[in-house]
C-alpha cells in the first residue's frame, strides 16, 4: 500500500532522514519507534507532503506521491493526525468532524460515519456542541483521530497519540486504534514514544535512530529483542 524508498529529507542544510525505506501492506498496523529527535515525525510529514523529501520515492497504492501537495494526498486516501492534536479550538466537536469531511459530498455517508464516530467515542457525542478547545487532552485526541476518519482514509498516519495523556486514557486510545484497524480494515502507521504499547498493538515495527532505519521485525520479535528492551522499553 505504501512504499518509501531511500527517502532523504532536509530542513535547510540539516539532514533529518537518511535513505529511509519502509513498506506497509494493506490492513497492517505498523509502528515506528525511536528516541526524541530520531526523525519519526519528519517521516510522517514527508509522507503527507508537509516536508517533501529532497530525494527518494514515496508510492501510495502504486502511484508516486512524493511531489504531491498535501491536499491531493488526502484526496487519495491518506490522512495524517499530527503530534499535538491540532484540532480547531473555536469550532464545536460537530464542526471539527465536518471539517474532516470537507472533501466529501455524500451527505448520507457523512451522517453514517458521524454516528460511527459517536459509537467509537461516546464522550464526543455528549460534547458534540462544545468547542473543541474546551475538551480535555484525551478528548481532543479522540476528536483529532475522529476528524481524520471522517475523510474515509485508507491509510491513517498517527503521530504520538499518547502524548501528554493519563495512562487510563492512553489505554483507551490504543484499544480504539486496534478497533479501527479491525472493523474498517484501515491501515495504520503509528509513530509513538510509548514503544511498549505501540508494539503490543502493531503487526510489525521499525526502529529509527538518527534519521536512519536500524532495525525492522515483527512486533512480537521487537518486544523480545534485548537491545530494544534496553533502549526503548525500560527493561
């Protein structure tokens, strides 16, 4: 479904990604783990067109997207939930969801997907007329994921969904990530500091250090890897 081949991304003269190659198949949950500053967020921003790579190739469903605009990438079925949630704070929950569906014109489908969102996150149904900025951090993360789902993505990019949340809320978010993958067959590429939880929900994982992929394996194998345990799992 998604293929990164020898991606090199820069911020000015500073190289952030070095020959990054990643393959994601339809229906998978793939996680990318690594320390702060390793290049995980830049990887997602390169895929979604926010920081285009200087060289290399990114293909989505077989078509090159590394020179496409972010809005065109969304139209192709790839949505990015950025770190820090980035909801519209002065719009209501319902209006934020409408913004996620702005490329669609199937009113019945939008209504059906909104109801599905409210089944996934009942608290959002209760808060549908409340301004997004007045929600708790966990509720804002639920809203950010929901807004992306309203675009009917085939591939969902999630950047640090657990950031700043209480442990109980983090567990709830990860349960929903697994549920979205299983119920709608949405493929998920998850960047996450909480490597232990990320590997528990993922099928496969990649380890990134200093802008390079240094290890890839099944999630279970990475959980059992002594180097990964020592570096990222606190064991």
